[in-house]
C-alpha cells in the first residue's frame, strides 16, 4: 500500500537524521538503580527527583487505598467518578499551595498534559478574541493547548521580559494569558516568575505557571516555584504534576475558586475523561506529607548537594553544561549523531542518561539530559562525572 510506503519513507528519514526514538523495558521499580534486560544500570534519566516512586510508605498507602476504594473510578468526575479520596486530595493540595493564591481551590487531573490543555482551552473557551502569550521554550502540552484553543497565540523569546511587555501593551484582548514553564524541562533554568507576574498584574493577564519540575523540589517546604519566589496573587493559575517529585501519578490545577469552577464547566479534558483511580489519590496524601515534612527537606538538601557536586566536578571543553540549579542538568553537545554516540557509550558503562534531539529541542542543540535524584549517592554521581569527563576527551 502506498500509504504504508509513505510512512516507511518518513521513518527512514528520521533514521538517517539520528532522530528515531526507542523504548527500553525496565524490569524493576523506578529508582536510581534499575534493571533493563537483565542488566543493572544507574538511571540518570527519570523525573523521580526525590526518590519517592518506590517509597515504602507510599506503596503501603496505595495498597490501603485499593482496599478502601477498589481500583478503577468507573466514570468521569462529573458523572460518578469523583470519590472521597479525590475530594480529600484536592483539599490537601489547597493547603499545600493555597498560601500563594486568593480564594484558592484545586482540581486534579490524570496527567499534567491534560491539565495544561484544560487550563489554556478552558480559560479562553468563551472568548474567541483571547490572546495567549507563550514562552518559546514551553512544554509541548502548553503549546498544544494554545493551538487547540484557537485563540491568538503570540510567542515571546525565552525569558525576554521586554518583548513580552511590548506584546502585552499592544493587546486589546479582554482575556489575556501568559503561559510559562517554571523550570524548563530541557534546559533546567527557572522562568523569571516575579517579573512575569508583575507584568500580568499591570496588564490584567493571567499568569499560567506549569510547575511540573518545581513542585516538591523547590521551596523550603517543597511547595514549588511560588514558594521559592514567595509569590502571591489572584492572577496566578498554578499547575503541578504528581508523578515526578511526588512519586505517584497525575496533576492538579490550583487557582482562584472562580477559575477552577470555570475549568469544571468549560475544560473538555476534564469533563470527558475518566477520573484517576481513587487509590492513587489516597497514596498521594502520604506523598504530600513526606514532601512537606522532615524527610522531604532532607531529600531536597541531598538533591542540591548532588547538583553542586556535578557542577563542581564536570570539566568540559567541547561540550557545555547548561546553567541550572535544578535536578535537570543538560549537557549541550549539538550534533545528533555525536549525542547518540555519547549516550550509547555511557549506557555501555552502566550509566543511563537521556539523549534529547529535535524536535524536542531546536536543531543543532542536541544534548545529554542528566536528571539527578535524591536517591543517588555522591559516589554514583562521581562515577557519572568521571565518565562524562573522559568521554568528552575521546
């Protein structure tokens, strides 16, 4: 069939550009040490930033939740799928981040991707003339949400406050959304949230913050980027994911109660999706206690110590460690083929590091994406440092 041949040619073109993506099957729980095909590896490629994905207390809570609530929810939240565990989790999430919002309420989602689609499409659903101002390095979910909204989308350069200010000043839209990652997933740097919020308050815009990689890791209590920058405003619409630092699954949006009610009524990704298993919501109550308590503080301190160790230990000449204070530590190589060779060489040494290429990043900026976890030891990070330093010189 010609249709199949066309797809084969497209796949062949990806192969020739070193852009084919592949999967590896992990046989053990998520963590810093995993087994793939019978081989033991040190994993520097997960988003399990605090090492909670296999935490005993959370596993026991999940078992307890399954015993209490069963497995599936059976329906969407607006039919019969909104269980007591979901309600308790949303109440707890308001306690977790509500100090940074006015009249806060929270809404849980199956994934961060769906949450972002819901925010951007839901808040613009009633206004065809809405303007969306999107950071150039935003996650795909924010980009896709903007596309699906059919609103006017204006992309501003990375962290360029002056360009954004000019765009906002020129806008006559009644509905304005500035949407940004807090921690950029492929670069690891932080958005200038205080300055962005000031612009939004000046121009009457919502500031939509995707804190997927900051929730749990940033702030003294793990409350995320809003705590890190000590922000509070009714203009904030906050999205946090629960499958990264929190170690489980799902996501949530927290904002003014009117914003949340609007999403319940308008956001199709919320209305037309089966609710997550209530047992997961029950397990997340334990996860939040860990994040906010002494163990969470200890794990965040360990993570920051490992970030400092990597920064101090890398001695790169041809490659470039991109500036980042977060668990995401990219090493810019540039060429797709060289990046793939580097990733393969590390893998042969038992070090599993992500290899990131276009279209995830811009052409010519392929990179190793090292992600650190509080579950790593300093000896394991030292092994990674030595391998990367040696590899760059070959």
